[in-house]
């Protein structure tokens, strides 16, 4: 795939200083991980209110723990793809780039991205429901695959993800501030249906950012995009970063 940036988008990219990228499950689809809202997606096979809420964990901790154990297994077996890797190159072009993700798979970090803002936490760690203790999910599952293990403080461990109805982590404040100051905002592989993360696209647009959307399907925010790339992230992002390099002059 080849992308040539023209007109306003090319000018905005050439002059951009504050760059934000928001990713969702779509960027990890080509790594073999299911998205949530596709026809065969996770939320077509499981009910979010039975798996991803504090109430579900209180009512049936074993089922919720085992489900996250299964998801951990999928994620642990996955590798970053060309889309994740392209974002590492993207950050080399724009040193102030802020990468924020709704994904819990740590594939951005595995690809080499730094300072990733995890808006929905991570499935790679377990944390205590009561104290500040946390540890790698792998060890917690090995000790106790069937039920959440107890913490030394008397609480119990849970996946270090954000569930529906829970407050978002402090990273959201940083993310909102970055979106509000962005000159260039790239949204990748998110259906933009879950707030407040989805609202960051509009925050950036209203603040005057040039908005680029990478998603094979249209979303509620497609109308705000100055450029829409209706292609898989693994193809579109490497081509987009090549085009950015042309606009900016490659580093080094
Ligand atoms: P969704 O499953 O809602 O949306 C995934 C998006 O990725 C869709 O718009 C697809 O069209 C797009 N997509 C699919 N394959 C793609 C590819 N190869 N390249 C680019 N895009 C592709 O996932 P999210 O928007 O991430 O939250 O969902 C947001 C949140 O809802 C998740 O973080 C999770 C979920 O419930 C919690 O569990 C709290």
C-alpha cells in the first residue's frame, strides 16, 4: 500500500509538533487477537456484564478469573505486528508523540513503544483488590489457575484491567490533556464506542487537531477525520509512516 499525503493534511503533518495516537483492539487483530464488537468478536460470545464488571467478579470470581486466564493465554502467545512496529517508527519522527491504548495486551510495549498510556489497564498483571500489591499475571495464574489467589493483606488478586463502571486510571487525565493539545491525532482500530476513551477523538478535533482514522470500517467519528484509511492497520500504518517520513524528512 502507498499513501501520498496532499493538501491540508500534508501541511498539517509537516508542521505538527504535538502528536497523539489512540489505538483499540483492531490494531491487534492481525496479531490473532479477537476484537470485541466484530461478528465473531468477544462480546458476541460473552456478555460484558458477566465478565468485565466489578459486580461480576464479586458474584462469580472463579468464572471471571478463568476468563481472564484464557485471555492472558491468548495475549501471551501473540506477537506485535507491522502496525505496532510502524508506531515505533512514528514516534522516532515525532519525539513528543503520546501513544494511548484501550488494549490490555502490552503489544505496543513489546514492539518497543515507550511511555504507553494504558487506558484500560493490562491483562499481563494481577493486582490486589485491597492494597497496592501487584505481580505478573503469569505467576498468579500458575499458583491458582481456577480462582483468584489471596493476597497477603487478606484481599484477593484480580486482573489489572479496568472494568465497566470503574474509574479510569490516572493515565486518562494525561491522555485527555494530550488530546486537548494535539496538532495531529491518529485513531487506529477502535470502534470508538466506549467512553471516555472514544471521546478523546472529539476532544482533539475540537481543539483543532488534524484527525486521521485507520479502520476498515467507518465509526461514529469518521465524519471528523481529515483523512480516513479504510484498510487494516498492518498495511495502512507502515504506509502512513512512510508518507509522514516524506513530509518530515526521515530522521538520522
Ligand atoms: P472494538 O471491537 O469495539 O472495535 C475494533 C475496531 O477495530 C472495529 O471498528 C473494527 O472495524 C476495527 N478493526 C478490525 N480489524 C482491524 C485491523 N486489522 N486494522 C484496523 N482496524 C481494525 O474494540 P475497541 O474499540 O478497542 O473495554 O473497544 C473498546 C473497548 O471495548 C475495549 O477496550 C474493551 C471493550 O469492551 C473494556 O473491556 C473495558
